């Protein structure tokens, strides 16, 4: 057997073993309070502004979210959306959708200050999701320097956010900054109560074998967990973004979240070039298919996605 195939087989076996805990006994089902974690009014829609083949504007987007039952929305934007910042906020208010998070620049630059200003004028207090990158460090001294560098970068953002009653979520988006242990080190260096973590499963395929362990470490700081269909080695095999319910590991990862005791926001992502409504609905259908299984129900027919399911690369 080729070495790369053997590695995949061993990884699959390890991950499957790590997630066998979802098969609870009849007397050990999740409570109603636990399952409420996945109720519609606790879900937050994410990655649907620049990722939408229909190019919806603020009014159309807010109406679509309300139609799907979303009460919470995380706003990601590109330069073309800057002129409609205020319209986005007003449309969300009109349709009863809270704009609870905002994709934020990596430094407190002019665009960042513009976002803070529009939030202040419209009296909203979204969490600010801030990412970073960076290659691996080579030794302890370099690691300590990187932690300080990143803490120094985040501090002005966090202080400005605190002045407006906002939190900052460190967003795993790959690289050094995308590693949960590194984010925890930055939080420890900052010692600011309004800095937490936003964890994205689609940026964490390499974390699958220790997902439950990472949840335990991150839990005191978690602001949101954004779900994704998860496969063994999914990103490398062309399945980085996958509909919920289509991944082999989805049920076990939901169970790990329940078992961790986390009870915050759960993100449902678009993040493809498809119709954002269809993509969100696919993920909602997948969640509706998975949750009864967490409660011990036998799975009914797996939902058929409206949007394309990426085929795995060999």
C-alpha cells in the first residue's frame, strides 16, 4: 500500500474512533436544553455577502435571512459593499435580524474606524471578527516574539471595541494565527476581557483528530463556532467547504460540541459561488437531519443538496 494511502487510512481510523461517542444510550440522550444549541434562533448566518451568485443587496439579503428563520447575521464585505453599510444595518433592523458580528480589518486603519463609526451611529454592537496569518515559528524565542507582535496588533482594535461595548473574536483563517493554541496565547498576553475566539471548522481540517481537546481549551473564550461538512483530509482533497450532513464526521463533531458544554452562537456558512439562499438552506437541511440522530433517532433519508457537492480529489 502506498505511504500516502496508508496515512489516509490511519487518519480515518483515528478520527472515526475519536468520534464514536455520539452513539448515546437510550438513557443518555442530550437534554432539550443541550439540543437548543442548534435551534434556529441561535444560528448565525455567515459568508453570504460576497459569496452569492444572485448578488443580493441589503434589503434582499435581510428578507432572505428572515424567510429562512435566521435571527442573527455576521456581515462580511468587500470594497463594493462599503457604500451600503448603513443600508445593511437598517435592512436587518427592519426584518428582525440582528447584525451580531462584522468581519473587521486586521489593524485599526481608516476602514476599521469607518466601521466603528457606522456601528456607533446606528447603535449596534457587533462582535468584530479579526483574522491573521504568519508562518510557523522556529523556536521558543521566536514564538514569544510572535505572540507579543500579534497581541500588540490586536490591542488597539480591542480597546476601541471595548469603548463601544463590543467584543473581538480572533478568527482562525489559516497560518500561525489560525492555530487555537496560538490564539489562546495572544488572549493571555492581552489580558482584556472582551477578546475571544471564533472557531471555523472549514479552516480546521487538520484539527479534526484533537477537536474535542481544542474545544475544552477554547470554551472559556468561544464567541461562535461556524459549522461545515467535514471529511477526513477534506481541504487537501478539494472538500474544504461541504454541506452539513454530507461529511463523514459531521455527527461526531456536533456531538463533541454538545459534550464540550459550549452553548454560544452556531454559525451556518455560505462561502461558495452558489445562490446564498440555496446554500444556507442546504446546511439547514443537513442540520435538521443530524440533530435527531444526536437524540438517538435512526437517520431518515439524507437530504439532497440544491447546490453542487464537491467531489473528492484522489
